[in-house]
């Protein structure tokens, strides 16, 4: 699942990886004042359950498991913020960033290195915050974390001066 072992692990269909609680925890302090959210790339609902355990309420969810296309929906229940662990396939991810931030400010869980790539450059101007979280254990029961570091990125179409970086 990582760039350092592309043939060692089979990639999951639709980039479906359950969001573990330890990946969610660093985002919570950055959600002060947020009561409602949308989860446009929901899989098994773990991210929703994690966020709701802190008092937030999901008002709209997409279903990536059934192939629902988040790009085909122009409103996510009036939620003031989108929070999701999106598919990492770059052609899809980049379209999702543009689409989501047009609807509402959006927090995405992505590899930390992504921000350092040429492909990320056009999106970084509207990235207001990056919350570095380190390595994530994606496979429950596995003795190992992934080989890449991750971060929560906040994108907002109204923002135009690049990100502030926070570390856990």
C-alpha cells in the first residue's frame, strides 16, 4: 500500500481503507466550533463513528463502497464542513479537492509527502491548514504501521495564502 513496497501489498478496490481512531484524534482540536459535517467518501462509517464520539453529527454521507461518485453530488446536506479519507488515486483526488472545497471547507487525510510534489502545487494556495499525524496503522490487527506519514489537510476555496502547519 505504500510507495516503497508497490508490489508487496495488493491495493484495495476503490482505495477503501478504514480510518482508524488514532488517525482521527489529532484532527479533533482543529474542529472547535464544528457541530455538523458531511463525509462524502464514507466506506464502513468508522470516521463518522470516531467524529460522532466527540459530539459532532454527520448530516450527509456518501458511500464509496457502492461506487457512489462524490463528484456527481453538488450539496452535502448543508454541512458547514466536509471531513473524509478520500481515494488516493491522484486523478480522482485532485478533482475531489476542487469539488469539495466549492461546497464547503474540507478536511482530507492524505500522505504528508503529497504537499511536497509538483502535482500538489495548484492546490496548496487554498490549503489553510495541515495537521501532521505521523504514520498510520491501516490494517487492523497488523503488527505494523504504514511506511508513509500522513496529515489532515484543510482546503477552502475562500483561502488563498497557503497553509499553517501543526504537528501533534
